[in-house]
C-alpha cells in the first residue's frame, strides 16, 4: 500500500471515543486503619492520606479530612515500616536520606506515632539524627478538609463538600453543616488556599532529636452513636494457649472489638459493637447481635446491653418506607438518609429492612440467659421477646406460606434483606437472579430456634404461650423438610431460598451452614450438610466459599457469590 493509501485508510478509521471514568468502590487491602469507633483514619503504609480511595479521617458517617501530605524540605520521606500497636495506635517510620552524611547507613529518620480516639486524631512526629554535624529542615503538613458523606466515598465519588475556615487562638477551625473540626499543632498553623498548612522549622545539633505534634478534634452533635466508656468486660481476660501465635491473634482480636464498642448518646452505659470499618461504624441489628453472641463465653454484659439498645428501637407501627413493622428488630441506624449513588437505594435513618434480626434477637436473649444473664434483666425484656415472636409467626411471613420472607415495598430499600444483602446474592444454580418475596433457608432455622428458645424462657418465668410456640416450630420444621431440599449434580442439600413462586432456588451456598445447631435439621441432615460444606466446591483451603464453585454465578471476587 502506498503512503497516500495508508493515510486514507487511517483517516477512514473511526476515532476511539473516550469513556468517562466510572466511579468504583475503594479497595482497602493496602491501606492502614487506626480507629476508635466512631472515628477512623485510613492512610497509605507511609502514613500519608493521599486524597484518593478510602484515605482520610472519618467521624461517624462523614469524612472530615481527605488528605494529609507530609514533606521535609519539599520531599516525600522514604517509608520503611509501619507498626500497628493495637487498633487505635500505629507508628510509621521513614528515612530522610537527603539530610544524611556520606556514610552507607541511613542516620536520619522520622517516626510518626498516630493515635485515634473518639472524635480526635493526634500525631507525634520525632525527627532523629545520628550524623555528626548540625542539620536543618523545613517540615510541612498539608491537610485537605472534606466533609463528604461516607456513602459518597464508598461509591467512589471524589467531590469534596463545601466548608468554611477561620483562624482561632488554638489553631484553625473548619466547619460544614453542624460539624466543626479544630486543627492544632506545635508549629505554625494557617489556612491555605486548599485547606490547612502546618509548618515547622527544625534546627538539630549533631545527634539531635526534635518532636513535632499536631492534632484534629471533631465535634458533630448530629451523631447518633458515641464511643463506649470504661473497660470492656473481657479486659481481664488474657488468652493462654500452647501456640504463642494464637495468643497474639486473640489479643489483637479482642483489642479490635474493644475499639468497635459504641453506645447511644442517651444511654452511655448500654454498649454494643459496631458492624465494622470502614462503612459500618454504627448499630446493625444482625451484626451487633452476632458479635455479642460470639462473645458470650467472656461475659453477658455486652449481650444484655445490645438487647436493650435494640429493644428501645423495636418497631411499633407499619411503615413501608422504613420497612418497620410491630415487633420487628431494626437493621441499620444512621444520622440521616443513607443514599447509595447509582443504585436507587435511599435508606431512612432508622431502617428495618432485615428479615433475620428479629429471630436472632430472641436467640441472643436465650443464649445470654443460659450464660448467666440475670432473671431480672431477662424479665424486663420479655415484652420485647413476645413482640418479636408475634412478628415471626405473623407479619414476618408476608404471603402466608408458613415461611419468613422479605420483599422491598418502598422501591428504594434493600432488594435482599438477609445477611447476603447485595443485589445479586440470591440466584439460581444456572445463574439468573431469584425473584421475591424471598424466603431464605437460614432464616427458617433462626425462626425455629427462636420459637423453641422463647418457649423455654416463657416456661421458666411461668408465662403462657410456650405450647403454641413449640407447635408452630414443629410444623415449620416439617414444612422446611418438604420444601427446601433439592437434588443437583452436587448432591442433595437445602436450597438457599424459596422464590416468589415457592420454587427452591437451587444454588449450593454457605447459607446452609447457618442451619447447623438451630434444631431445624435432624442429626443425620446436619452431618450431611457439614460434609457438603467441606467439599472441594465449597472449601477453598482458606475458608468456606459463599457460593459453590460449580454454580454458574460463582466468582471468587464476588462479595456474596464466591468470596470466602
């Protein structure tokens, strides 16, 4: 082809159309979190908050800072390590080799110790020199206020909210809405075009050390949760096993749980556990119940207080907008409406769109009583338990087929309302999504366990109604056996759910593991389910997959359809 013909051919090719960048949820795996609920700091491994992804300082459902950029003589320090010290403290170590002498070993370092507590972040930065002559350095820290809602950060949106700043006697204050952030430091603190600039002029003698400090204090009267006070009930427990690695892991886990403790502003002594960092630093019915239930071997105090917190928020009216119904236990508590951009989801501040928390509340009450929760504490909660059981045997079954189910009636709530609450979580083995109302298998197990446990509690306190509960539970167990078990090339097992047409949705999933111990399966059925869970299609070697690798919808990175 001649040069002219090649030019004509190129000119005839359609130009590629640049697509706008699609916002995506930030990844978390390579970031460092330092937290004390409801406050959390996320950064890179060098301590820098880089105005991207999850990075920033959060309080409640608001990111108050999106960036913190440290420079020494205009250079980025060379990070060499990060050392977490519990959940609420971490030390970042960097080198400043442009200040070194001619020797081979680095002799100037910067240690940043970051501490997060309720409504504050403080940092101590220690510059250490082991060179044999004086050195000087200009240290600057650029902070970018943000005030973006947490749900915008989760959706990958980057636009910061408007804020106003002013210089005060103790530093700089920035405000947005009712939230106020005060930034202080041992050096100069000043407003800049983009935020707040802190600076220090350091002159070190030979082998000298200098310490610089800065901090952020946050006030937000709109928060619906606050950090728990005092020590956790397990503070005196120190694990002792034959494996030091397990001891360390348990110590770390318990420290994390301590840092996740929250309370409601009007009831500071009734603590519960936040559902998790970063997106769920608040009260979640299901998650807070399960966490308290697993901690029962270490005491009943947090179980009892979690039960009381949720009892105060128990539904007492019918409201399709919030999914509230009389007797129902709530799902999620926020300071304002939770909007999920691009998904058409807008959850009211108190949202009841969960099908399992009500039965799980009853199970926690009975388990806590078995572990030593006093009769007096349990007796006060009996009206809440009765209302839960009335919902389970009544409105919890929206279509009257004898199984607890869910369907979003608002048009802006969660489409799936079990523990797998993503939009694609309930699907057939060959791939298509199931249509609701959806009756999840594990929820029937929870309901059976709750009815039997409730009957036992009522008997102990000399109250009526226990025989009706046992009769209902026995009928549920038989209905479950008839309706849920399926045969596929992977074997015989309980379907993940029934769909709107009462057909068993035949995917093999980890949901069936939740049936174990509820009593809805007989011992042979439990052994069979357990063997399926450890089969190659379900057990990855690192844990159980949420969905069998033999299902068409399986993908190892899918939140509820394959991940461990």
